[in-house]
């Protein structure tokens, strides 16, 4: 089995919970579960179980319909978190 080493020059790649695309952390938004609550993590450094979604309004709307974070965070997720994500994406446009 071939082992690969990660160097600092390689980007941090994560997978979108809805599209399963592998993207860099700069192209994604992070949601984190801390002590039974789900919060938006704009810094990407908060402790807890994290899940990533592509920073695209259409993808976030589809994720809200499917409640895409529920499986990866292993809990029920309020739809308010998707509204927060939409505000962040729409403010960047």
C-alpha cells in the first residue's frame, strides 16, 4: 500500500455534503456541531464535528430541502442554519 505524505504546499481539500465534490476549504463554508448545537464556523477553526458545503446559493437551497447536514452531523438540524449560510453567500456576491 502506497503511503502519501502531506506537505504544506498541498491545499486542504474537503468534501461538500451535498455534491460530494472535493474542493479547497476556501470554496466551502463550514458548519460545526458543538455541545448539541449547530453553528456556522466562518473561521474554520472551531472545535467540534464539522461539515462543509459549497458556497453557492442554489446548492445551499437544495441542501435545505434535503436537510443535508443532518446525516453528517448525526443530529437534527434547524433550517435557520441554511438561512445563515445564504446570508453569508449573498453578502459575498
